[in-house]
C-alpha cells in the first residue's frame, strides 16, 4: 500500500524525470533542482518505510551534518572544467553528462533510486549487528578528499565523482561502524556506475562493434547474404547499394553498462554464492554481442527479402528487441543457476511400518 506522501514523491519523481529530457537543456538550473529534490525527498520516504530499522540507527544527526557538509563541498568546489560545464558544482557536471543528447549514461539518473531500494531490501541486515562510531572511517574520508583534490587540480571530474561516492561510504562507516560498511558494500558498489564512462565505453564498444560485424559477415556468407562485404564496422552488398553499420548506438552495445548494472543487481539479489554472482555479472558482455548479432542478421534478412528500406525500418524501430532478448536470457541463466544448487535434504520423518 502506498502512503499519500509516497504518492506525492512518485509524482515529484515523474516530473523530475520529465525535465531530464534533452529538450530542456539550456533552461537553467530547474531540471537539476527538480532531480536533486527528488533524490533528497527519497531519503525520508525510505526512512518512514523502515521505521523500526531507522530507530536503531545511532548518530543520525552526526552523520547527516557531515554528509551535508560533504555534499556542499562538491556542490561549490567540485568541478574545475569550466570550459565544458560552466559551474563549480560536480553534480551539475554529472547531470549534464547524463542528459546530453549524445550521452550514453542516461541510466545514471536511475541508479540513486535503485540503490535506495536496495537499502530497503537489506534493511534488516544493515542493523542486524551493533552499530557505533568507528574512527577509522575518517581515514576513508581523508583518502576520498585527497582523490578529489587530485581530480580537481588535474581537471578530471570523474576522479571527483569517485571521491564523492567513496567519501560518502566512509562517512557511513565513521557514524555506524565496520558492520555497516560490510553490510552496505554492495549498494554503494553499484554507485560506481554513476561515474560517466564514455571514454572507456568508446574503447570497449569499438572492439565489440568489430566483433559483431565480423560474426555477422561470417553468418551472412553461410547463405544469408553471400555477397556481403565487411569494411571495419560497416557491411555492404556487392554493389554497395545496401549498407549497414554496427554503430555505437546499437541497442545492447550502447546499453552495455546498463546491462552490466542490471546483471550485477540481479546476481547479488538472487544468489549468495560468489561464482554464481560472477557468472551473472560476466554474462552482460556476451549477451550484448549476441543480441546485436541476432538483430543485425534479422535486419539483413529483411533487407534481402524486402529491400533496404524494409531493413532500415527494422534496424531503426526494433532495437529495443535486443535489450528485451538480453533480459530474457538473464532470467534463463538465473533459472539454470538456481537448478544447479544442491537440493536440501528432506527433514520429513520416515513413516513407521
């Protein structure tokens, strides 16, 4: 059941996401302010949902005062790359990275709320062991502050993003101890996907695109389109009248990091075994490649039968099928891993004869 304040929060969240659309770029700070308000509002909503666990948390005022100061530091002295985003706020830089028309990190807008949901899911485990002030947490905060200083001086805001997240993690350890740090490691670990990784993604996706184009050309030469010619990531027929490109925007390659985040969340929530979690995480890469191979082969087949216009229509409007295919495969892999678990011995007493 949703409480009235939760309905109001969902309405605020919907409005905030609406204003993250690229058409609102250049309208000032309103989109960022709405999104920030939604993130801040999610914390008391979560606390009310976890009233019993919230009551067990010590040093709440201590933590939130320090966390507020930590956020203020990165809001006013977080970004030094004024040539790209004319703001000293690291959050403004991050928001611009997520909402840019050419960005590949739109999933970063979802992660803060996904992490808060995970905190709700782990709420009993988080307070199961004693929580208390733990001074070594200050060392983690000091390390994060040093990393931010390096990132600020070298104008590398990605380092500052990592420093902000690590420092926030350290503050929770300072206020609530090493038991909290251990129990909350996975939710905080997911926040690493909030770091814009376009440079790394471009390096990786180029190689994935080359792999996909090579596999598709190999399959096509088996009979699907024997005259297909591969030139890098581009595929042509013999007359160069039909052309296809394994572009970075292809669904699956474009969404590789989002798919990786999804498999990580699902693996850690479903399994306790480390090797099963590892399989789930690593499955994102082959699923991204396989999905794109299937989509492009289907596109070429349609183009061979109905012309390039029909193939282009499939390529343009059926990209979501790749991601849907990957999600189905994730559930199938998880089902297989569940079946591989040894059956628990029955505790039923044998019937007397």
